C-alpha cells in the first residue's frame, strides 16, 4: 500500500513536470493579462511622475539661470 501511494505521488509529479516550463508561474494569456492589469497602471503612474519631475527640474534650471543673470548684471 505504501509503495502504491508513492507511485501515485510520483506519477503526479511527473505529470506536473511535463506541464512545467521551468518557471515558477504559468505562461499563458491569463497571466499576461493580469500582469498588465496589475503592473501596467504602475508603469503609467511612474512615467507621469517622471514627466512632472522633469518639468519641475527644467523650471528650476530656468529660474536659477535668470537669478544668476540678475546677479551678474548687478555686479
């Protein structure tokens, strides 16, 4: 009985191993869709924040250049 149980367990592992692609997740359309749903929005938010930061940096550089020009003119 114990050997039969081991054979059944081993046979299930073999079946699972046949369907396994070497990664710890299933590789199918549902996975891709869910990945995009979860992480796609995060990427968009990160890009938006990056754009806002870039605009702030550009404005800061412009302000600094104007300030330096004013100081230079006073000297």
